[in-house]
C-alpha cells in the first residue's frame, strides 16, 4: 500500500507540472533529438554494412559468417554498459539547472564498473576465444576466434562510449552523443 501511495503522489506532482509546449518549439525539440538519433542509427547500420560487404568481397561469405559469430559473442559484453546506461539518462536529466549535481561521482563509478566487468571478459575472450567457440559452436567455427579477439577489445571502448553517450543524451547534448557513437564506430 505504501508503494501505491508513493506512485499516486508522483503522478499528482507530475500532473501539476505539465505544460503544453507550443507546436513550433515542440517540432524544433523533436528534430533536435530525432536528427542525431537517426544519424546514429544510420552510422551503426552503415558501419555494419561496410564491414560485412568488405568481408564478403575480400574473403567470401564464410568470413562473413565467422564475423557474425564473433560479433554476436562480443555484443554480449555490451549488456553491462547498456544496463548501466539506461538509468544514467534520467539521472543526468534531473540535475539542477546549473548543471551541478551528484552525477560526477556516479558517472565515474558507472564508468569504472563498466570497465571492471567488460575488460576482464574481453581479455578472457581474447585469450580463450578459440576454445570457447569450439566448445559452444563446434570446431568448424573456431576460425572466428581471431576476429573475436579484435571485436572483444573494441567492445571495451564501445561499452564506455555507450555510457558516455547516455550521459550526453540525458544532459541534452545529443549531438555530442552522436559524435561519441561515430568515434566508437571508427574504433570498430
């Protein structure tokens, strides 16, 4: 019952603060968020398409399959940064209007936590990737281990960029977040 009362109090407070934005300001704000988000998705799609197309042309479709396996394994590492970055956006957005708040130490903690989980797993995948892939997928897919080494190490930087991107979006600097994502794709 206490939780239900707390939720109702939050809803009542939110109803009292709601104001309708003029349509022209709403469109400008929506464009300010949508344009870099669209470009972000386009950059991710373009990078993935480029890598797979280049591999298919240079090495053949078998190389594309091995890359896909290695990429899937390395993407598991992104779960940590994704899970820590989601609550980061509202935390940044709720800072005071002067930009001050308790986020500085929290951001550092999230970055350290992401690095503390992602780096050891990346090193493990880099060192034991061939054995792991042979165990999980079979010996015929062990060739993906070489690709996985590079992807696992690149994923460390992408995981940190994911956390930084969320902080930038939460603070309203979505174009900076787009630049961080573009730099992360360049590392890939």
